[in-house]
């Protein structure tokens, strides 16, 4: 069967109302099962300007510092489109981490 046949068969089961809802569920399942793919997608969305640094890190489950490292390793230039609220949140987290060092 073709991809279209398979998609139509899934919709015909009645478990999904349309192809978009099935594809959305399939993508979410795939990204949950493959964290490296989720990180790659977050990097791409950051590079496109869809995600801020904070949103990209949150979306793929990395810390801000690990997200920065990941972008650096992928040669993705960082910009600063973070909102004032995101900058304040990152600053608070940094200050909190600095006052509670891991021993």
C-alpha cells in the first residue's frame, strides 16, 4: 500500500478524526522516543527564529547551558531574541544555582 492508503486506513479506524491529528500524534511519539531528533529539531527551530534559547532548551529538555553548547557544536550562531521575561527567568535560575552550589 502507498502512504496515502495507510493514512486513510488509520483514519477509517475512527481512532483519529483526520490525517493531521494522526500525524501530530505520530510526530510527538517519535520525538519522545528519539531525544536526539528532538534536540536536532529544537536547534533548527532556534536557528529559524521560531524558538528563543530558553524555549528551545525547555522543549528538548536541556538546561540553558547545555543548549548553548549544543548550538555551538552544531555551528549555529546564537542570537538574543529572548523576551525580557525569559531573560529575567534565566537570571533568577542562574542566581539560584550560584547560591546553592552542588557539592
